[in-house]
C-alpha cells in the first residue's frame, strides 16, 4: 500500500506517537532488552535509526548522547519536544549525514522490517561505528507468530495494511558480509505491558 518506511509513517506517525504517549511504558521490556545487549556506557554517543518518535530517549542514561535519525517528517515533528536528544531528518538511512567512526552504539528497534534497503543500512551502520562500537539490531523474525500477526491480522484489519519484510536466516550472513562480527543472534521473548 505504501512504498517506503517514510511514506508509511508520514501517514500513521501521529497515531503511533499518540499511542506511545498514552502508554509510554507498554514497550519498556522491549526497549530494555535491546539496551541490555547494547551495553551502553555513560559517555556513549548512540545513534537510534530509524528512531520513530525518539522513544529510546526515555530509556537511556541522560549522560549518554543520543542522535535520533528518522526519515518521517511526522515522527520528527513529534520528537522535537525531547530535551536530551538530537533529532535529524535524512532522506535515506543508507546515507546518514554523520562522520565515519563517530558513533559508539547504533541501535535499531522494530523498524527495519519497513526498510527495503537493509543491506545499505547495514553498510552505513558499519561506517558510522567507532572502533569497539556495537550495532544492536532487533526486529521481528520471519515465520514467527508476531510476523504472522502483523502481516496477516494487522494487514487485513488496518486501513493502511501492513507488509513487513522480516528477518530471516540470511540476516546474520548479510551483517557479516558488511564486516560485522555477529555476537548474538537469537529470538528474545517479551510482552507489552498495559495497565488493566
């Protein structure tokens, strides 16, 4: 239905942001799982890409510097209210306007399934990372119950549909081809928590 991540979230970014503001801790376990793997230190420069409404900023230490990269103008409009975060709009996450080897941690959480050129992003993340840096990517696994929920149920009942290109057995190979050493490649279970 939509051609790109940018198109999708320029349409549904405000609704998504309103849900995240209504239930700000619903995804806390998901964010904390990825941050545990990223092993963030106080003085790290962190690049969150694509960052959505900069929700990661609620979970990282305030002494770390967060740079949120986003292609959706709608999400960036929502994110401008954050105080300890630099939000940048870029046309394509395969060409991020930051210096090579300037980032300690690259984090991408639950967004790359909407990105067509994942390999281009992997190359860009590798370029951005300083020596000893960590790239922590987390998304839905192809063939999982969550993938089926999103691409079948949500696709059918959401007026904008949902067709995610989820991670498969080739994802780790693509990362290694770029130059990454894959240290952890596993399914991690968690639940979204809502007040009842």
